[in-house]
């Protein structure tokens, strides 16, 4: 497979066309952003961690009957994926109150909620990814009602699978963000699952093991990303 022209460069990855129909070449960068691009920096070798971790988790999810875009690793920072039409939604799954939810509802971070919370945001950097509900999605045609049902079912199943996977590695899955796309008319999981897109706390100490170390200047950013990859690979 050969890499052709770059299609788009996002905040964390570059996406390239390939000479194979229906396949894109993704390159993971070390660039880190937070607060809708206001804070910018680099996390050394983050691209390697996120590429390898996403690959491993997507393969695990495929074995559990979740269809994903993952096709294969190309190098430490590169993978080949199915070329999907990304649905313009950020799907957020929350088990424990943290981040914007804690702020919005005036909760202390770490409060365990009675049920899992699913949120949708409209994926639009200029608007700051505003939160929306099923009615907005239908009214704007961001996804069909059937697609939303499928996404909800996948997201909750992925949550159960990931919670089990991470707790076996002494990590609590606090919350995470997913993106889905369509391929051959079907909804499949796309984008990434990494410390950039998950909140993970050490099961024994509640140490933050994710991008909050960068967002909040907590230090040890690089070593924590490496530690998460080590635990995931164990
Ligand atoms: N399989 C895929 N096919 C097409 N686009 C994808 C796929 N997986 C991820 N993308 C998209 O690649 C882009 C680059 O990723 P990223 O750098 O994380 O972007 P962002 O700045 O939006 O977070 C995003 O728009 C993301 O939705
Ligand atoms: Mg992204």
C-alpha cells in the first residue's frame, strides 16, 4: 500500500489517501491541544502511545463484535484504517463525574453516578463542540434515528468492555469520547481510544493517568502516557 496526498490534518493526526480503495493511512502526531485549541503543546512520543493503544483496543473490541475502522499497524505512529464518512458527533460516555460535567452540575470530581451518562456533542471546532441531544441530531440530520440507536448500543457495550479491560490493569475508566463513521452503509467505530480521549485514574491512588496531566499542568505527562501503554500491553 502506498501513501498518497494528505486529506486533512487534525489536532492529533494526519489522514492520507492511499492507492487502495476504501483505505486511509493515519499518522499520529505528538501535538497536544486542550480547551478547544487554546492551549497548545507537545507530548513526546504521544503519537506512538496513542497509535499502539488504539490499535490494541480496537482489535479487542472487534473480537467482541464491535465493528471498527482498524485494519493494521504500519509503523510505531501509523496505521491503516477503513475510510469512513465521519458522523459529526462526539459521543461521550461517563461513569464518574469529572471535567465539564462536574463543572456544569456543580459536582465534585470523582462522584460515582447512579447510571452511565451518554452525551452527544456536535463536532465543530469553531462552535466549541456544543452539546446536543437526539432532537438536534434528527432536526439537523447529523445522523438518522437508527444510526443514533446503533451508536448508543455500541457506546454502552464498549463502555462495559473497556471498564473490564482497564480495571484488570488497575485503571478506572472515568469517561471517554468516541467517534463513529459510516462504511458500506453501516455505522462503525472510528478515530481513536487513547489517554487523549479517555479519563483514566489509577485504581489504587486515583492518580490521573490521561490528558488532564497536560490540560492542568500536573507534570509527568510523558511518563504517564508510557505507563498507560505498558499497562494496556500487559
Ligand atoms: N477511519 C476514518 N476515516 C476518515 N476520517 C477519520 C477516520 N478516523 C478518524 N478520522 C478523522 O480524522 C481527523 C483527524 O483526527 P484528529 O487529529 O483527532 O482530529 P481533531 O482535530 O478533529 O480531533 C478527524 O476529523 C477524525 O474525525
Ligand atoms: Mg481528535
